[in-house]
């Protein structure tokens, strides 16, 4: 009975919170309350709402209150490895946010607020290890997004609005039940072509035409060759960062 639903986690005081402020690598102020046994969002940290980064990862939080909107300077928010079942609509007011990690929680598609699409400066979004069965097409509004993690969910498809985001360089959608296994391979190896010019053969000079034909012949020869089995290195013991991973959270941070 010691672990009943009403069990209280560690009490965070303002003094404790102040002593947990660190200076990040780029000079910003980071409030690091990770691995503190917190079960409810500590109201006292609202008095420290001028921090640039907030780390509440690896706790037991089930809910983030709408008062998160007081952190208007926030650029970096880490909530991974909690027990979150929903996010507040107010998260859409954090217009300076460029990094949001909500990996390894209990989020469902229904409880992802549509207001996520208001985070116009977001560069990195991690939604991996949740209970998502679909991705809202509205996330296609995040035009600055460079990396998105969707791994270990229950996705059967990914909307084109997300796959075709203009600045997207990395989309990790591994270990989802896609009906077509090639979709996962496609989205994990997104490559961008800056500009493509198409011309007719008659518009090329002799030397350019010959160069193009030679390159085409090389490609055809490669296609006809029997591919050798892939020998990609396997690292089965390297898992997604969570509560059982590296002790030093700083080493996991994307710089």
C-alpha cells in the first residue's frame, strides 16, 4: 500500500530550485530538476520563469499545468521519461522554444494539443516512445523543424505535410507498425536537393551531353550489379536516452 495513487513525491522548495540553476554551454540559464522524484509540477518554480531552459526529465509527472506559459523566454524544454498523458494548450504560447523533448511518456494522439503547431521556431521535436497512432497533419506548419523523433509509437503512416517539411533533415520513425516497410526506410533517410534543372538533350553541347550519358551508363551498371549484403554496425545495447541511460544528461543534449 506504500505506493498508492495518492503518494506524494519529493517536495521542491524555491531554495532547492534556485540551487539547481546551471549555466548552459551557450551562456543561458538552465533550471535542472531532472531525476528528483517529482510527481506534481512544483509551483514555486514559477518565480524562476525567466530561465532559458527547463529540464524536468526522468521524474513521475502526469501533468504539466497551463501556467507553463509564464516561461516565455524558454528555448529548451525537456520532459522526457515522465508519465505525461497530455500536454496543455498553453504550450503553444512558448514562441521562443526551439527544442522540445516529450519522449518516453504516455501521450496519445487525442491528447496532443493542436497548439503545438504554433511553435514556429521549433527546430527539434521528440515524440518517440509514446502511444501515438497518428501524427496531426497540422505539424506541417512547423516550417523550421530540422529533426523529429516518432520512433516506438503505433503509427501506420506519416502525413506528407510532415515528411515534406522544407528544412527537415532527420526523421526517426523506427519501430512503428507501418504496413509498408519501405516507408520507414524512406523517412529515415530524407535528403534535400537545393535546386534541380531539367533540359532537353538538344539543348546540351556535345561535351555536356557525353558527360551526362556516361554518368547515366554508370548508374545503369550499378543497378545491374548484385548488391552485397549490408554490413551496418549493430549496437543493440545503445538505447534511446531514458532513466536507465547516461547519468550525465548534459551528454545527451543536442548542441
